[in-house]
């Protein structure tokens, strides 16, 4: 299983960006999907999350400005970022809890649920 994130870039304060993260591989189901950010000199923090049923939650700092959504058929999670501020500058990582499967040498299927992280995409907001 792999997560491929995209959509970061340089934007002026007040602008918008849309991040995408698609999971690929032998995926059976995806539970929670989320976005996290890590600014220079700081730890990784949760920005927004969405359950398989579409229930969302947000960090207080982004409420009303960011919107998380997902397309289950495409195993993709999005983060629509609006009214961006310089303090939003960070590397953004997607995270998914995924149930997948593989086959043993004898051909028996094995089901695994695990957490996966994307490679990170840089968002820079200039003042």
C-alpha cells in the first residue's frame, strides 16, 4: 500500500490550495483518513480527519477555512485550504488506516489493518 500526496505549493496569504492524497495497492477498505502538518521546529499536528462514514473533525486553527473530503471509490482524500495564512506554512502529510491483504507462499490470503503515511507536500504561504 502506498499513499501519494500532491497539491502543495507557494501561495499568497488569503489564497487557496487543494491537496490530494490517493491510496493504492491491495486495499480492501479504508477507515479514517486525515491530514497532518509539520512546521519547521515543531512536531506533527493533526489538521483534519474524516471517518469512512464522512464524519469530520478539525483543529481549531483551521475551522471555517479548511474542508476535508474523501472519494471512497478512488481511495482519495482531499484538503481544500482557503483563506490561507503565513502560519499555515508547513509540510502536509496524509494518513490513512487501511485494511489490505496479501498472499502467503502457499496462496493463503492474509488480512492486515495498518496505518500509512504519505510522503508529505510542502505548503508555503507568503505574507
